[in-house]
C-alpha cells in the first residue's frame, strides 16, 4: 500500500508541476558564465551579435512556453551569452512547448 501511495504521489507531482528541460550545442566561443537575469530575449538577430550555442527548450506541461524559455536562458547564461534569439516556438497539446533559438553574445 505504501508503494502505491508513493507511486501515486510521484505521478500527481509530475502532472501538477510538469517537466521543463533544455539542451545546448556549443557552436562558438564560450564566455564566463552569467546570471540568467542578464540574458535578454531577442526576436531578430541583434547587430554585433556573436553566436555561442544553439539552445532548445521543452515543456511537457500543456502549452506553457515561458518555462521552456526560462530553461533556455539558463543554458545561454552558462555559456556566457547575454542574449537569446528565439527562432521557433511550437505549441502543441500533444507534445507541449518546444522552443529553439541561439545563445548570442552582443558586443
């Protein structure tokens, strides 16, 4: 009975809190890490920007892409990017939010 209660608690927690994660592929020269608060969101490539990495974010909880973007900002900050260029955002009831972009350093 305890195992069933534990399993039920885990399933409910996963359903309520969802699952957001991100990944990155370094394509340029990383810089020292920054705070994620220092990462600015862009919808077009800023002038004098240098690409550091490709980043992807996924949030399985319905259609909340802000958590996916928040995870992407963390990845960008880890490689020293002060900007995040959002290139594609796909919201689906089946797969959740899928966001892709580039971590950039703006001079």
